C-alpha cells in the first residue's frame, strides 16, 4: 500500500515536471511562405507533403512564417529583386531528430530550379551539417527564397543565431546558382556538382584571391564541359569568394551549434529515462 502511495506521488510529480506544450517536438520546425500560410488550400497541400515525407505530426511541431519583407532583406542586396506578399510560396520543414549527415528532400514536382544538392551546398557554407530538410511549394516555384526560411528554422530549433555575414554568403550562393541556371540554361545538377568541386579546391587551398578563384572555376568548367557565360563565372567567383571570407564566422557558429547538439543529446532532463525508472519501480510492486 505504501508503494502504491509513493507511485501516485511520483506520477503527480511527473505531471508537475512536464512543461506546458510538452507535446510539441522542439526539434522540428516548419517555415511557411506567407502566401502559402494564408491560403488554406495551399497550406493543406504543403502539410500533406510534410506528413507523407517526414512522417511527423504537424500539429505538434513549431511553426513560423517567412514574409516578403524578410526575403527582400536578403534578395535586394544580392539580385535587386523585390517580392510581393503573394509571391512567397515555398515552405520548408527542418527535422533535427534526424541528426546524421545533412539531407535535403525537395519536391521536384513543384520546385523548378533549386535542387537538394544546391541547398546542401549553401547550408554547409553556413556551417550547417546535420538534420533533414524538406522543401515544397503548393505551386511551381524556383524556391531560392526557401533558404532564408530554412536558416530561420535552424535558428529556432537550436536557439543559436546564424551571423548575418554567413546568412548573406549562403543566400548569395543559392541566388547566384539560380541566376546561372536561368541565364545559361545549364543543368542544375551539373552546376551543383561544379560548384562543389570548386568550393572543395578553394577551401582546401584557402584561396581568397578573386582571379585565382576565376581560374579554378574556368578549369572545372572546361573539365566538366559546362557552357556558362563569363559574367556567370565572375558572379560565381564573387559568391565563392564571399563564402571563403566568412569562414571565421562560420566556424564560430558551428562551435555553438555543436555545443547545443551535444547538450541536447547527453544532458538535461530525460522523460524517457524517468518513465523507464517508474516502470522498473512498478514492476517491483
């Protein structure tokens, strides 16, 4: 009888310890484009994609919206483009429960320009190397603006702010690739492969000189038999140079995120552990 009374007391204590909103998975965040979020049919389409692909309960995850103003803060300084509130369609889900190597799943039926590999490359430029990202849109979209929402989601999940210089460099990379695909008609996968090769060589040699980066790009363009304009090569060199120049900020951000991931996986209050202990306790009653 005394053990049962202790068990009841323990269950009451557990109820007090579990915070309000416990059902929400703090490691998953959906960022909706504001156009999608304000249209119930659009939102339903996007939600179905996330449920089917990510196998999550969207009622129990964090939710944010990315607005035209937020996208324009990024794009205006890179491409000069300005978006209206009815043009922000692409949406993304970030799942840090999948804490292995970074993966990006893109809805190829709706995303017309940016590939999963392009997102991975840009996110790695920002120091993001883990988690699973899902990107879709209710209608066809180029989806370069989704990167702003993805990085916003990582900040929400980890409570670590990405330095503005790093955000700008990563977004410049994705916008530059989108422009090259649109201008030169180059295959997006071929371009992504080219950019990764160039970035690896530039990073490995710690190359920051613009002319050297241009020469490296030209070499890989020739080796891969890719036809892009000299202007595109210059823009790509500017983008990769910018990524190189913010590596100090990238490394600082990566250190903070790794500390979060380590703490999240090994420290803090564990409900699973507590429930296991209660089960072992009741087994002895």
